[in-house]
C-alpha cells in the first residue's frame, strides 16, 4: 500500500479532470475523424497544395532566373547572391 494515499488520489483526480476540459476537436466533425481518434490513431494530415512551381535556372548557377542579374555565368564560377561571378584577385607571389 502507498505511504501517501491522499497524494495518489489527488494525482488521479487531476489527471482525470483534465480529460473533461478538452471536448471533441473541430476536425472530429469531418467524416471518419472521430472513429480514427476513438481507435487510438491520428487522423490523416491534409497537406496544402504547393504554391508555385520552382523558378527556372537556365545557367545552373543556383539563382532562379527571376532573380539572376547575370543570366549567363560560366559553369563552375564562384557567384554571389545575385548570380554574378565573383572575381577573386590573385595576390602577387612573394619573392625573397
């Protein structure tokens, strides 16, 4: 037997009373939802339709054509967020 039966009864009462606070979910009004919940499962998730097809990237630099300010960058170039090639200056070699 438990040393603190009052504490166990209080804990059980709190747990059971919290069940009464939550009524059926709005989704349960849809056909089959309440049955799925009653069986202990989760209803299927409805995914939103995609908003738009991804933009084309004709020069394959990773910047969509709609945002690309340099539409014909050379393949393999280092580019900035505008799709333009970044020029990295070469440092002169050190002479001794």
